[in-house]
C-alpha cells in the first residue's frame, strides 16, 4: 500500500525506518504493517493488519495509547470494510481509523467526508445552535472533549463532531491536545452572541394549532415572554415540541392543523433549553425578534438587556454555571 484517501485527498504513505520503529514492541511489528503519513500538518502512524488479526476495540484503544506514549503521534487503524455499528464502537473508544476511501475518523475530526468540495454552511445546524446556546446559558463547555459533550447535549457523537467542525470552520472554536482533543471557545459571553448573530437560525420549523388544550412541552411564545417580563400571558399558553418528539408520540397528541385555533403548538428544530418549564431566553428572542407588536418589541428588548452574561457575572464575583433568568 502506497497511499490512502482521506476526505477526497490522496495521502502518500512512507515506510518506517529502523529508527522509526524504535520503541515499538515485537507483537505489534509482527501483526501490523506500519507506515507514516501526514494529514493537515499532523504526522500519524497507519496500522494495517497482517492477515486476520482480531483485536477488540478496547485492545485497539490500548494499542493506540501505548504507541502515542512511545512515539508521541496518533495511531490510525486501516480497514477495507467496516459495518456502521463497528465504526460507532471504535468512535466511542476514541480509536482513530480509516475505511478505504469511504470513511475517516482521524484527529482532525474528518468524519464520513467523501469530498473536499463539501462546504461548511454559514447558518448553524440545529445541533450547532444548541451547543452555542447551552454554552452561553447553562454552563461553559470550554475544556471538554467531544465524548464529554455527549453527556451535556442531546446529540450523538457524530452529530456533535459535525457541529464542532462547523464552529471550527467559522473560527469560533479550536481543538487543543493530541488525543481526546479539548474544545476551546475563541470568544465568550455577549461577544460570542453578537459574533454569531448572522449564523443563527429560527428555532421554529412549523407552527401548528389544536382545538384541545395540550399540556406537554415547554411554554413558548408570548406566554414565555410574559414569564420573563411584565407582558400579560396568552389565555392558552403556546407549547413547544420538537419534530422528533411529535413523531415518537404521534398517537398520543391531539390532531394538529395549520389554521388558527385554541392553542398554538410550535414545532422546533432543536430542543429548547428550558430550565423551569419555559423555553430559554435566547431561543425565545430568535422566535419573537421580528414581531411588530410594539409591546412585544419593548419587552424583548428589556429581557435581552437584563441578561447577565459571563463577563458580567465574573465582574460581580459570581461564577458559571449560569442560567439566563431575569435577575
């Protein structure tokens, strides 16, 4: 093997010299062909199994860790074919790997990219927006690995990685470290919020109505704004559901239709970051910012001005995690 393909790029492989093999153990040399390659400025060691060598994913992780401790470069396993569930298990273990020219999971977060022509969208993916809003409103995500993010946000590793790659490309975050890279935000607080203003999406996918009063979901719309302000609430509060939740509970929710009726149901593209049964302030702002009612405009402005950003809390001696409630 003289080259591999990653994200549409043909990468030349280099045979290891005797000096390069120094520190590697006999079983490893006996069971794998090993070559060096460089991708995005990072030198890596490619491991190609000789014959039918069968290692568990935990064993592969331990091999990777041992190689990195000796050679100080990441190890990447090569496969001709790999089932999806096998890929997921390797990703869960943090094992880097390449599957022919079809799939790559390497330290630069290239995941399932088939062409370098793929463009990074300027508008946030719903998962990207959720991550930003979580970081701004719930607790700082600085210093966490992607695996640790799985415990914080309602998305799988692959979706998180896609979102972080988008944030990287937009210059909003960087990843530090050689293995289990840690997330570092380039901006914080209000400066970050202002910087992403052109990337933010409307959380609402569709607006539906029901003739019944439906109690599920967080409160949104004018009723949520009334919770954060002096505005009077709606007679029947707007409820917020995600499209995924609606699909999963279709049999238990009342019939929804597009014409105005007793209760408004907003179907969102991502889950609201509600902390007390009401949608989060920043998402609420995005749903109401174009409302032309002068009362709504005024209360939205007051709500946003009352937000205590990270830098405000630091100056007042308070600390994260924070929740953007009315103080």
